[in-house]
C-alpha cells in the first residue's frame, strides 16, 4: 500500500496540556484542495497550500487553467491562511461565481463544500483533517453537536481505500460523496465520513457507488442509535458492527450479480419456485434481466439437466410464430417440405421461456392455452396429439391485467400463466448493483478484446449512479462495451462513457419548442418553491425541512443560499 499524502503532525513536548484532561491536545494536519471539473473530462485534484494561493484564469501560470473566452487571464485567486479561505475576484470581466453568487472585484470567505465557477469550469472546495485513528475527532464531534435536536440522525462511514487502485484517495471519495459529507483522513487509505441522514434512501443512493466499487470497503454506523460521539461511532465502525450489506447471489461468471435488497428477495423467491412445477410470470421493464431470472429458475430446478429453450414472441410474424411454437408436418403449408419440431416439443423435459408473452396474437393464445391445459401439442397440418413434459415460464413488460381488460389478452390464459408472479425492479432502483454489473460487463468485453480487466474509476461510477438507465441492464452492458473501447491505461473514466450516461441530469421530455434554459428555469423555480413551502411547514426549522425534502441539511443550506432565501 502507498503512504497517504499527509500524516498526523508531531507533538511538541513544550505545548500546553489540554485543560481538564492532563493530556496533550489532539494535533491534526489540515488539508485544503480543489476537485476541478471541466465538462466531461475526469475530475482532477489541485492542492491549496497553507499561506499560498491558487490562481484561476487563462494565464499559463494559472493552477486552474480555464480555456474559455469568458474567463480573464487572471480571473480570481483562492487564498489560504491556515483554516481560513478567501476567494478574491481580480477584477475579471464577467465576475467569479461562488455558490451561484457572482463576485465582481470583491472577496468572500470560503468553506469546504463551496463551489467556485468560472466559464464552464467548476471547482469544489474540499477540506480534509488527518487525525490519529485512536482519538476522537473534535471536528466530527462539532458536526454531531449540530444534531442535538430530537429526531436528528446521521451516518458515520468507515471507508478503507486501496490506494494502489485509487492513488487519489480522498479526492476519489470527494468526487463520489460531494459536499454533503465531512471527510476526515484517519490513516493509510482509511477515512471517516459523516453524512446527515434526512432520508435513509437518499444516503444509500449517495453511498451506493462506494458499496459496489472493488477496492473500497465501507462500514456504516448510525447516530444516535449506535453511538453519540465520533469516538464511539468510529469504534463500532472499526469493529465492523455496522449493518451488513445485502448478500450477493449468483455467479458473475455466468452473468448473474444480485446485491440489491429487493432483488435478493426476488431471487430467493425464484429459488423457492424452482422446487415446484407451477408456471411463473415475470414482470418488469424491457432490459431488466427477466431472462436471467427465468434461466436461474431452470438451473435451480429438477429440470436443470433438460433444455432451456427461449422464444421471443415479438420477434416473429403470426404465421411463423405458430409454426415455431407448435411445429408443423410436411406439406402443412407452402414451403413446408419437411416435418419441423416446435419449441414446445424441443423443450421436452426442460423449461420453455416465452419472452414478451404480451405480444402473442389472440389466435395463438387459444392454441397455447389448450396445450397448457391438456399437456399435449398438435403440429400444424397434423392430427396426432404429442404428449409434452415442459415447464413454461413467461415474461412481459406490458400490464397484462390491463391487456385483459382491453380484450387484447385472454383472461383464462393470463391466469394459467400467472400461477405465480415475480416483479423485477428497474436498474435505477437497484443502485447497489450498478457498479458490480458494470465491472462484470467491462471485464467480459475486455476479455473478448484480448485486454486485461479494466478498473472502474469512481468518477465513472458516480456518473453511472446518476444516470436513470431507461434501457436498464441492456443499456448498461452497451455502455460498458463503449467505455472499454475508449478507456486508456486500463481505467474507465467518466469521459469514456457514452454521452447520454455522462449527462449530470436525466433527459427531460419537452415540446420541440421548449428551450433548455426554459426547462432549467422552470425546474429551479419549482425547487425554490418546494424549499419555501418546506421551511414554512416546519416553522423555519432547517433540519426538519431537509428531512421533509429528502436531502441533507448541508445541501439545504446550500440551496437556501443559492436562491437567496431567508434562513
């Protein structure tokens, strides 16, 4: 393992002892740095030295060089004196943004979590305090003291980073967690992070990239349930007494990765269904992995030695579909020059998976129902009834109950197929699996290309977590194949992903005449009004208002400042 960038400073024996303790004060090193983002390029790290400054602008000597005509040669300086930070606009033409406030020839105090904007470049100000892992943290305790109000909650994370894979260490964590977290360096690749828990689902979405990134270990404990001080929480996290992550089911070598709690339940139920012979209907959006579940049911069943036969009911016209499904005799129709065994007979002793069953024509539905009821099939043009021993598992993205109500799907066939129903959640609701699946697809793609397995950079993982994945797992697989082609030095960065995935916001459906600025303004107005209503409903209490909005108090304060609302 590589050594961390900074270690604890040495204690001078002549220093005064801490009052009331008889012990030396806890001495820490304090680091300030910028996480600079320029468009779709990978974020980079710029240190801010104590007693020094960082220059923004187009000048060659600028540490944050901005290739944008809107920026001045010497745009602004971020100056540091110990823990105090000050942003000074150097008389630029267009001003320098600080959290959506524009400075023009003036200065302003800066704290960790602030965002500096010049042209198309954003720089997140981050601070890191390195302490001895055995000590309590006055900084984290100060943050916890803010949660003294009854009902307030927080999550403390112990994060261990493999610095050989992620040499940027704390910068990689900041890229994923953003300004919502207070991050403190505790040792060689070991970090403490504190997040306010207004909504546990929000926190889990933030932590999902870390949970699913190989080379990063994460343990979480909760305030005040498992401790009320940073030292107590850290001790529990270090002992591994935080909640265990959802188990991973399946074999990635076979294309099966399940880590999301809801999907774990789906697969556990699928294993139970494998032991019986009932028909199963799998429901879910296109591309969520319905076929994978169907195949697992087959593999776990007593029919595993028999064939697993797939038929996509939407892939063939009605005339061909009937022949493919039931088979035909020679001379049954023009071109039928020989006998053909259909999919139903071909799955004898095994499982027939009928994908997109909702697309099955009504005439074919009638014949399929007869086969399922009588357990025998008659080929087209034939009279003999051929007994079959086949289990049928079907799947669709359609609402079959609605299709029945509209007369497009037979009610009796629906009940025959849906003796048991499994609902598969979309990928956007299974964030714990995005990184694991992405790594699996990237590894498979690299192997086919004769390349070593690539590493998924946190910047890429963060972009993947933000993306809504309308095409689900199928879209993710295509995105990773795209990224493997563009990746260099065995590392997949955010810039290697398709443009649709790199976008920070999900695409919005709008009329052809609606401009991007109009949509953005409407969203901003909606967000501002939502914040005002939440604050009014909670009588100005920011902690409760943040909980109502499903965001952290730190994020809410940023939004309040952004929209100029009274605090």
